[in-house]
C-alpha cells in the first residue's frame, strides 16, 4: 500500500501501517520518539512519550535508548541534548524554531546583564542553549514563582524572555525589582483578551484553563476578580498542570487558552468533558513542521540522516546544564511550558 502525501486523508489502515513502520524503524535505530503536546495528533499518537519539553527531556535522560527523536521545536531538542550529552538527538525538521526563544540571544542577554550588574538571571526553559549558558537559574511556567521566591528579596532579577509569564510572576510574588524582557510567543500572544471575554460570555458555565504565556492572562484574572467568571473556575496553568486538572475535571465544558495541539491530550485524559479552544486558530506553524514523512525520514540510516541531528557545544552544554540543575534543586519543576 502506498500512502498519499496528505496524512489528513489517510484511512485508519494507512495510519496503522505508517505507525508500524515508524515503530519498526525506532527499534532498529534504538530510538525513543518524544512528541510535544503541541504536535499534531497523528505525531502525538505514534510517539512513545508525549508531554511538555522539560518532562520529555528528563525522560530522554533516563531512557535506555541511544537515540532521541524529539518532535518539537529546536530549543527542546537542545535541552534534551544538554541533559543527555552522550545520546544522539534528532529533530524531524531543523527549521522548527520558536518565536519566543528567538526574541533574545546570548549577545543581547550579556548586554542586558551589563546594564544590571549583580542581577540574578532567570530564564524560562523556552530559550536556546546559548541563553541558558548565560543564565543563573532556569524555570518552567509552573515553578517560575517558586524560583523567584527562592532569590533573596534585595536582589534584582532579570526575567526572560516571556513578558506575560514575567508579569504573572510579578503579580504572584509582589516583587518590584523584576525586570522583564519584552518577548512573547506569537501564538499565545494572539489569544487575545477579546477572544477570552467573548468565549467566556458565550459559554458562561464553562471552566477556564489559561496558559501564563497568553496575552489574555490579565483578562482572565480580571474576569475572576469581577465575579463574571468565578475564581474557582479560573485556572492559570502550565501544559502539565492542564493535564493534571483535566484528569480531575468534573465540569461538562472547559475553555482552553493555549496552542490547539494541547486539546488532543486533554480529550484523551478526560473524554467526559468537552475541551474547546478559546482561539481555534492558535496553531504554532513551527510545531507543525514535524510531519509524518519527516519523522519517518529522520529514522533512516544514521549515516544518511546527519541533517536531522541536533548538537550543543560541550562548553555551552555544561554551563546551560548548571542553570537547569539549579532549577531542579529548588523543587519539582513540574510542567515545562
């Protein structure tokens, strides 16, 4: 059977055939396939593990497999390489970048640090290896508040790169000495306050899950504070936190403000609840570059698949690893995004 090019029109038999071939190749290559929550459902369903970037990188580090195939974006594959320096790490498409990670590079961070000597640099895991190497401690969206609270109150903090997560941390900690880099994920930023307010007013009985990278987070909190959406039904959560909440969810409907790929895992976690996107157009084009054909191609003969390999210079990896390990030492990092 020859598969058509568009997986959207594959029959169940064609999907099954492709999955079997991918899993056979993975066994031959001693590879584990990791897929981020924002990948297309067909990629999520063939992966050995699905989750957020940091959780998947930690799985990669403890896996017996010698090869890691990371269906995500480039900084995620880099993080896997940082934590698994002796393993081969592949990404199905090297062009799968990240608009948030791209908002700051190492040179810009060094210049910012020079303007604030003595400040503690806190970087979200959604950053490049080079930026992590210039960082004092990393954080995730679920533990950013704890990381900042672990820093002495009299120390200045440079928080990067996400301005919306930074604003959330500032609200939660009450810290005024946090300087926030004005970066954003273009997908989350485009989930606007108008989208959120309209969705809540059209679905008044629904609960709400909002990712802290969203441009609508402040509006969600305003709705809760004003009583328009009860506070107990308003949840600002990382992707891992959303999954945990979904497993316990008893509401008939939940509005979800994050990248739409997340809906697949939420629906699998709780088929009794209807999960709906606040903005159905919130799809990351970089995540979707990892197609079934590219995933299969990167599992080809190792000598012929160098174009898929992700590497991090050892000196950069060593410094970046310190920032990640400091984060882990503070406490359970929970969800990566």
